[in-house]
């Protein structure tokens, strides 16, 4: 809990930590001393407070531990190295399609080894690997059931395979949920405790954050938003793969989602048509999140081109049903503020949060 408070409030005064907890001041001081001795915390610059002597500040020791985050999408695989301050210090997309699992994983291992060596990070400092991918979980061993383009990754014991290959603990999670975790840590979560996260990728999914904590669900599939659509409606859901098909029919050849982000032009005529087509399905998803979790915000994220996100946010919501002239509060719609891949950051955070940080803080905290 104290590590989480320092993470959220870098350079917080030592004396200011206890009021953010449900612990006594002496207990907090003993814990802080232990964390300093373990080199998980370090002292920052003194903070002048009133007329008294400057109080030492606290911050996370960025070099204390590291975690690796991996995000596999239908047409790309990206990995990142996250330090103990929960900051991605290296992010890289492999120059290959992830269609063939074994080839992709061996290339990933080679690049990871080179990055760790270049940065002087030893295995002893690595907490583990957070691995995220599109798809939902099946069975007690949490096998991914992924889209057709990731068939080679589906219905296999990926966690065991990854732990054998990398000789590190591995956490597996859907990339909509890891995107929500990344957003909770460094994006919208700093302002909104409860929000729905929309992950626009080749497919369409999402994640849920409740009171500052990600919600995984009984089977690990919370946030599988495309489940609300029938097979007939699937082509009209807000999945970027469907936009690629519309563009191709219109004579605009875009090879993959990465190229879509690089080349996206909001003036393409197919874009306005697609936004109009998917708006009812998008609104249904937002209305469902309003009804079930009553979020403060809806975050548009994933691999969404920013200009396209602005068009989707500007689309009118479902007509309200006021009672006595008043309607229920509507959540704020906003674009993800994370420039890099939020799924990579969220995946890397899972090992750190699981071992060192609190997912949420006591209600009495600021």
C-alpha cells in the first residue's frame, strides 16, 4: 500500500504518507525504513513545508526491479521493458507478422536478450513477464481463444510454453484488460476511479476498472464487449478490421492496423460512412457499460488512430429517456492519453502490481 501511495505521488513527504493509509504513523515509519533498507524506496529532494526543517521526500527506486510486457495483436507483436517506477523505458515492435507462434517467440527472446544486455538488467531484477493477446479465455488453464489470424496461438498452454522459453514467471491477460490497466496507471485512472475502456484493434474489446482496480470476471473475460453483438451484427461493430475491408473496397489498400495508424486520413469518404454505420453498435456498448458499472468515463483506446477516435467521440449518443425532465448522468468520453501501446504497459504492470503494489488504496486516501 505504501509503495502504491509513493507510486501515485512521487516525491511525497515522508510525514504525509501515514494520513493516506489506515495505519498509525509509527507503523508507517517502520515500513518506510524497511523499504528504504530493501532499496525499493529511495530518498528524494527535501520538501520545504511551513517554517520547519525541510522534510525528506520519497520516490520509487526505478532500478530496483523490472518487468516485461508483451502485446500480441493480429498483425503485430510489441514488447516493452518497465522499470520499478512503472515507466516503460524501452518499447519495440518486432518487424514480423505474429502468424507463426514459435518463430515469433524465438525472435522475441532474441530481441529481449539484446535489450536487457544493452541496459545491464540482470535476470535477478526481473519480476516476470506480462503477456497479453486478443481473444478470450477457455478453461481453468486460461487458454486463449483468439481471432482467426492468431489461430496458431489459440487453445495451447501459452503460459507454460512462455515460462519454459524465458525461464521467468508469466502472467497472461486479454489485451483489452491490459490496456485498461495501463490507462488506470498513467492515464485516465489518475482522474477517474471507475471507467470503461474500449480497445479498438483489428477486433473490438475492452476492459473495466472499478474503484481503481481492474475487474477480471469469474472466467477472466470481463470486457469482452463484442459479445453483445449477434453474428449478423459483427460486421457493423466498431472493429478496425472492418474499416480496413471498407477501405479496400473503396480502392484504398491498407495492409494492417499499423499502416492504418500511420496513413490514416479522416477525409477518406469510407471513414465517414463507417463511423455512421458503427455508431449504433458503439452506443449500445456504452449504454451497456452505463447500465452495469455506471462509469465516470469511457476511454477510447487500443490501436485507434487519434483522428478517428475524435470522430467516434463526436458521434451523437443514444437518445436519452429523461424522467421528470432529467436523465441519468452520462460518462465523459475521452481519448486515451497514452502515446505508446497501453496494452504493453498494462501487461508489464501486472507482475509488478501482483508482487509489489496495491491495485487500489483505502477509501480514506485522497
